[in-house]
C-alpha cells in the first residue's frame, strides 16, 4: 500500500461513519455540478454515448460507489474480489486521470479561463481535490491484472471517443491543442500509479495487507 495521504488525514474518512457520510455528500454534490456542466453537450450524443462524455462526474460516481462498499465491511477486513478490485482501480485511475487532465487543460489554455473565480479557480481546486481523494483508496482497496486490463480498455475507448468522435468536454477555445496526445499519456500514467499504489501483486505467496 502506497499513498501520499497521511493516516491522520485519510482514516477519519474511512473509519468514522459520519465523516465518510459527509464525504459522500460532497461527492454527490460534485457529481450534480459536473453533470450540470455537461448538460448542454449531452443532447448532441446518443444516450449510450453519455458515459464516454461525462468523464469527471463518472469518476466521482465510481469513487462514491467504492466508499459505499465500506459500510458493513470496514477498511481492515475489506475483501478482494474481481468486482471490488475493478471498481477500486477504475475509481483511483479515473480520479487521478481526469483531475490532472482538467488541471493541465485549464493551464494550457490559461487565458481562456483565468482569472474567472469558478471557470478557473473553482474547477482547478475541485479537480485537484479529486486527485487527492483517490489516495484514500490504497488504505483498503486492491487492484489485479484483470482490474488493470478492464480499466485500460475503458480508457482506450474513452480516449478514442474523445478525439476521434469529438466526445471530449467542450472547451472555451477552438481546437484541442496537445490534448489528443496528452490524454493517452495521462491514461498510461494513471494506470501505472494504480498498479504501484494498489499493490497489484496481491496474489503472490505470503502477501499480506499492511
């Protein structure tokens, strides 16, 4: 288990029901705000394409779903199953990828967003918080080769859809600049970080949860 969040910061959100509930409420609000951002874009696409459009809200959905699975199980005795490992990996990698993607985009197209209080500072802050929140997951979740493979396929489908079929988030500039090659690099980086932080080798003999 490897994470940048110290225990004194992370464990109250994982071990204390009230704190975890408040975090879930914040995530739910973030999902609603994110969906509101995408509302003008959704009618342009078929309903089945929507999951490929709502990148950050969907990452928060997976994160919230993972936190919900802690109820009745707890962090220490959290099981490792194909479903839970895949949910953990999707949540971690997506929170990191789309949090950093947004931070990069805002700063690459700096003059289009800065200094607006929400369009720059608000969105930048909330997406960097998403990256930080992802590092709660190594305290209880695991990954596997299957989970990493599923997440890699999802990222590949998403990246192709974004730049081959124009499903990427609407930008306040014309064109996408370097995003068509930066985004796949973020996909690879987020997957590598998930493998590193979530202890991919959990099936090895003698493996034990920290």
